[in-house]
């Protein structure tokens, strides 16, 4: 009778330990999903900032001065801390051909959850 009681107690102990471990993993995944969502929203805010900077500093689009060698150059680089604890780091890069811009990339990195989640968004816009 004592051996059966010890075996049953051991089975219950192992069962609750496994259930606790599975619950721990589920809680961690839920927190990471929230951090991932915050990082995506931060990256989106960075893209919006890059576009806002583009329209505020380059009117019309052909007023951008490109290097004569046709290389790429960057502007509007900024890192912003958001109210939800996430961080957005954005930049705007121009592609030049023959001294005039042919398009630009708006690129943004979103960080959240103390650096656990990082998401990157990049958009290319052609200048006609």
C-alpha cells in the first residue's frame, strides 16, 4: 500500500511538472508574439517617418542632388523611441543614374521586447 502511494504521488508530481513546463513555454510564446507585433509596428512607423522626411525635404523629387558617379547615398537617418517601449531606426537611400535619382528605398528596423524581437521593412519607390 505504501509503495503504491509513493508511485501514485510520483506520477502526479511528474504530471504537474510536465504541465508546468508546457504552460511556461506557452506564456513565453505569448510574450514573444506581443514583442514581435510591437517590432512590426515600430518598423512601420519608421517607414512612415522616412516617407515624411522625403516629402518634407525633397520637393520636387528631382531636386535631390546625386553624386556624379551614380552611386547610392542615404539621408533621413533617425532612431526613435516609441511610447510602447519599442524602437524604430529608419533611413532613406537614393539610387542614382547619370546624376539624377531613379528611385529610393525606405528602410526601417523595429526593435521590441528588450531586443528579443527585431523586424525589418523595406520599400522601394521609383521616381519617374
